[in-house]
């Protein structure tokens, strides 16, 4: 007598495996996109904090040197010279942008006022609603440039 055993397949079919791999791929893509957005926002937050720290250091410098005013020459971006005036007494080091942007520092002709600026990666950032806009001492502060003016 011949007996046939009825084996049941207990594995996954190729179609089921492809569907699962596709779903995992879509989920990982969405996570990576969210992660890139979070990194962009983190760099912008760092830029804003850097500008506020430099503004505080400039105020301390001004308090000590009121007769000469803020450091720098009007009509040009003076960011590169800030280190020689603010380090190490007012700041341990001048901030470097966490991305590919560059900070800006401009003074007026009497060196009694200044503007600090940086382009934000997120052009829709709510921080852009409360900053200075327009051309200030030669710095173009139109969005997405975030500017602090004193």
C-alpha cells in the first residue's frame, strides 16, 4: 500500500517577502527624511545660539571700550576679525558655522551699532518673524538671513 503524506508548506512565498521588504524600505526612507529635517533644524538652532553669544560678548566688549565703540570697520563684513577682539576675554572662541553658511558682522560708520547675521537653512523658520530685515550697514538681512541688530 502506498501512502502519500500531505506536507504543508510553512514558509513565506516570494510575494510575501517582497511586500515585507518594500514596506520596510518605505518606513526607513520616511525615518531618514525626518532625521535630515531634524538635523537641519538643529543646525539652525545652533546658529541662533551662536549669534546671541556673540552679541553678549560684543556688549561686554562695548562696556569695557565705550570710547572706541564696537570693533570693526564700516562697510565690510568684519566676522573674521572678531577673534582678535573677543578671544579669550569675552569668548573662548568665535563660533564656526555647523554647516556651509558663514556668519556676518557689520558695524555702522561711528562703530556705535552693529548687525549680526546668518542664513538659515529653514527659510520658513519662525525665528525669521522676529529678526531685523532689510539692508543694514551693508548686510542684506532679508529672509532667510536672520539678523540681530543693535
